[in-house]
C-alpha cells in the first residue's frame, strides 16, 4: 500500500525549483489513493498540486478538505472554483497581519538605529561591513 493512502494529512512544503522534485507531486493518481477523510495542505508552490485534480477530488468527496496557500495558475479564475466545498485558499501572504506588520516596522527601526550608531547588525547575508 502506498504511504499516501494511510495519511490523514498530506502537506507539501516543497520547492518546485529543486531539480529532484517533479513539478506535479499530487495529481489525479495520488488523490485517488488518499482516503476520503484526509486533508491536503499546500504552502509551497502552486504547481506541486494539480488544481483541476484537487478541485475535482473535493467536489467528488474524495477528500475531507484542502487548504491552499498557493494555487497552480493563480488566482482562482472562476466562481465555481472558489465555491468548491471544503476548500480554503489564502493569498500566500502569511506576513500580512497587524502583528507581523508591527514586528516588521519595529525590526526595521531597530536595525536602522543600530546601523546609525555603528553597532553590530543582525542577519548580515554577505558578511560585508559597510563603514558609516
């Protein structure tokens, strides 16, 4: 029995730019193996899950539900796509909350102040120090 057939949750935190990962990981064949009480979540790249396959599986009762933070061929194009039962789609912008925007502003201000004061900076990517 394929592993996917026993899972209650299938999540895809994959990056489709990885040469080892095929663009489509979950399509009709994989969804046919998943038990009807399972949930599928995609927070990686839209192309990893075939949109038509996941929408059909939901409409036909093959899945309990799906949460998509990304969608193949974004955004959803038709009202019937958005009306698919047990489907939650977000805009792949988890940082868009009052709390996260406040945190981004505070962090930016703290780092700018450290730079102006000549203090060590956090999260330097290229390890090059810029004289002030």
